[in-house]
């Protein structure tokens, strides 16, 4: 802990005074507007370039796994808020239940190494057995009910390579924000205990659980 002679608090005040001056605020606003101007649907829920918890998720659960030799899947792509960090995979399968959302993603990100797959809500058509090194889903399982989550967990076994990393963001109803307001009905009835059990019942090995970064949801990383 800093002692009483520490300049910590006065330094913080000095930095804050600088940031609150017009020029730095204008620069920040320009940066924010420029990134919004990329037109990515979903940034209104939080931009992983700007919002600290999402930056943390990007830097801990996405970027370290991107590998030019690996194959990856994203489930529930939206406008590509997270897809944009996964373009460095050898192959990226963008899987979504809604063709409209795949079309929206294509407007922003349509790279030769991407394949757009419209599924039936829990399956992986056109993806080969045992081919996937990394599977990521954010902002999608938070809305899925138990039977759909169980079906996805079973169906993804077919496409995963042994040792693959699966990162799933899910609704956490132990958190007060998931119990109230617009998330009360919008987020599914899930908890870390329930999710952990579903993952174990589907014969996966849990590698990591993050119950603290998000304020209304949690993250689980597991392998097969
Ligand atoms: C709230 S958006 C999140 C998009 C993006 N991952 C993000 O965080 O910005 C949910 C996405 O999941 C898709 N979706 C909903 N149910 C799905 C399902 N059962 N399987 C695959 N995608 C689904 C929606 O079409 C939409 O693209």
C-alpha cells in the first residue's frame, strides 16, 4: 500500500484534470465516433476496444488463441463485434441461426478464410468432424434455454479436435443485474452451477471459469 507521503492521489487528480480538459475529451469523442462509424451492429452493447471488462475478455479469452494454423467457430456472430478479432485463424466458421445476421456480418467482414453457416439453432452443418481448435460464443448463450445449450454441447463434440478450447459466455442469474430490468426476461435461467454441470455431463473438462468479469453473466472455458 502507498504510504502517507505517496503522491498517488495527487497524481490521479492531475491526470483526471488533464483528461477533463476540452482537447482530450474531443480526441476521445472522435475515437469513439470513428469506431462507431465502422458500423458494427452490437457495439451499442459495449465496445471491446473501449470497455474495460470486454477488453479483458478480448485479451484473455480470444486474442491468445488466434493461430494462423488453426480452425475456429463463432456461434451467434451478430455484426462481428468479436469476429473482427478472430480473422487471423486459418479458417473461421461464422455460425448463426439467422441469415439476416450473417448478411449483416458479411457487410463488414467477408474475408476469403471465412465461411458463413446458417444453422438450425444447435448444429454445425458443413463443418468437418474433429476439425475445430477453438470455439467462441459471446452474447448468444445468454439467451438460450437449457435444452438448446445441452444440444449445442452435444453437437459441438463432433467438430472439436481433442484439446480444443471452447469459450462460452452465458447468463448468470446469481447476479442481480441478470435478475432485473430488461435482462429479467431477456436472459435465460442459467447459473455457474447449472452451466458447470451441463458441461461436465456432456463429458468435457473444465479449464477455467470466470464468474467476476461480467456483471450479468459468466464465462466458461473447457476442452474435450
Ligand atoms: C445478441 S447477438 C450477439 C452477437 C455478437 N456475438 C455480439 O456479442 O455482438 C446474438 C446473436 O446470436 C444469434 N443467435 C440467436 N440464437 C442462436 C442460435 N440458437 N444459434 C446460433 N445463433 C443464434 C443471433 O442471430 C445473433 O446474431
